[in-house]
C-alpha cells in the first residue's frame, strides 16, 4: 500500500480524523484534495468519508460547531480551527432512481470504504487517505494521474446514467487538468449526451464556467461539439456545416481562441468573455450585440456579464477605439476593474482572427500606445483621479443624489479631452456652466 505525506492537511482536520479513529470509526480523506495534491495543484476543500452516520456524528460531538449542510445526503460540516470540514457517511449504490438522471431515489449508507469508492465518478477521484498516511487506490487512480487520463470507476455508461452531470464534469476535468478522456468514457459521453437535457441551466452554467477557464477548453469544445450542441444553441446551429467538413464561423473562432489564450496568458472571466463573443460570431453584424447578450443570459450567468458583452460587441462592431479619446472612454466604461493589457491583447487578437472586425489594426494599436503613455503621464482615467469629489459637487449645490454621479462623469469626460482641466476650480466652473439650465 502506498504512503503519502500528510503535511498538506490542516492540523485540526487531521486531529479530528484521529479522534474518529480513537472512537472506533473509520475515517479517510477523499476526493479532490488528494487529486490536486498529487498533481501539485493548490488544494482548497477537504472532505472526510466516515463509517459513522450523521446522527451518530452529531451525538458523538455534542459541543462541536456543526452545520447540517446536507444531512439527508449523509453530510455534516464541522467548523474547526482551520476552516470547514465536510464529513460524509460511507454510501453505497442504489439502483432505483427518480428517473431524472441526477438524484437517487434514496440515500443508503454503507459501512465500508470499498462500497463508497465504488460509487464515485472517476478513478482520480476514488482515492482515499487514512489519518496515518496510507493511500488506498482500488481503481488505478494513481496510474491514471500519471498518464493524465480521465477514466470512469466501473462502467462509464452506468456512471453517466446515474448522474448526467458527470458528463460535464468529465469535460470540465479534461479542460482544467488538461487530461485526455479514455476511449470507453469518451464513447459513453457521445452515446449518452442526450441525458444533458435533465440538467438545470444553473448547473450547466456552473460547470461550463469552470470548463471555459481551463487551458484545454478550446480543444474540448471542438472535439465534443456534438455534446455541447445538446445545451448550447450556438453549437446546434452550426453542426450541419461541421458535419459536411465546413468549419463554421463559430468553430473557426474556437480554433482561433486557443491562440488567443496562449497570447493572453490570462484566466477567469476574460476567457468566458472570449468564448461568448466567438460563439455568436455567425450572426449578422447588426445583430451581434443582442446575440451575445441572449447567449450569456441563456446560461443563467450574471446579468452584469451579459450587459458587458453586449456593449463590448456593440463597440467592437460599430465604434472601435481608434483614438486616444476613444481608448479613454473604452477603458472607463468597460475595463477599469481589470488589466487593460489583457483587454488590448484580446481586442487585437479579435481583430486579427475575426472577419467581422475590419477596423484599422495599426490605428488601433497606435491609439492604445497613446493610452498607455497617458497612463504614465497621470492623465485622469477614473472618477477617483478627479480633483473634485461628490462632496464638492454637493457643497457647491450643483447636484444631489444620482445627479452627483452624472456630474462626475461629465467632469471626467472633459478631462478625457483636456487632461490639464483636472483642477478643482476649473471643474466646478465647468459643471456650473453645464448644469445651470438643468
């Protein structure tokens, strides 16, 4: 049996596991924490699998700070010195299900680790670690980690039939971990892709958001495009062309996006923005902003993201920033919370790869360099850069309430055009003149 160092496990978590063992209860650390530690990735959440049932755990630790997060599913959360530790009772497979391919008809608690590991989704998630450092690997998860291979525990068709979300989890793991999916699991994903219709849009959005941030996202989207067509209209509309061997604008865009990400070297929301822009690249230019908005809203993501993408598409299609003034406005409206370098690179690559964007790339790049020079000079680019504040406007009785924000926007607009105007007396005089008839 393999041994594993325990120094990555918080001390209070380890002490709790030892305490369970002292009381005659089996306890093993399981799940993503072990996988990520073995891969050299940052470890976030720790889970403990236990032979005790939830009611037994609550009785055993009457003075503990306990959160009954999922007690009906066998999970109790203990609030310990190093954070929250989820403790879940051993469970076993239940054949009878609701028929929704998501939830079991009942949760049946088991009494041994073997039964619990047998019901897990993938071999890399079916590892267990005892409090003494013994690593239990019943399904070859260690070898699959070494080979960077995603393989189901047992029959992948059965695993996906039990829970359709595992299909998206497989694709998400492949994207984020840059693993390949083994042939049997891949065949099952294609064969059972219609099960995705049983998933809520919220669950789809959650998994897809994480998938899109992975470095392998572009290749996964292209290879499994028939699968994503089950949940994304933008894929469905272009599948026939792809089957004829004709790469549509959407799929061509996704191919290009891999190069975009490599050039950007960025992660997070910017990746999602890119994908939504490219996924709607097949519509007429005048329809692009609304198409982007609808695509983002269809995934039940934040309204703020959908609004940002709609405006971004509108500006890119109609009014790309080709002057220093344009760049200042562009930065203030859309990019002030994020690194402007990433957005510049994003727009530059979009201009190169998308036939939709036909603006003068050299003028665009010159304007951006002027913008960076303005940053170095200390030109006002944000409301906070102004020499006046909302308190000044209120004291001068120029505006109240929402009008104060609008007045500050006007002052910043003036400074975009004339940076030397950023002096308190000049700005107040300017606003006095602008607002006198309002």
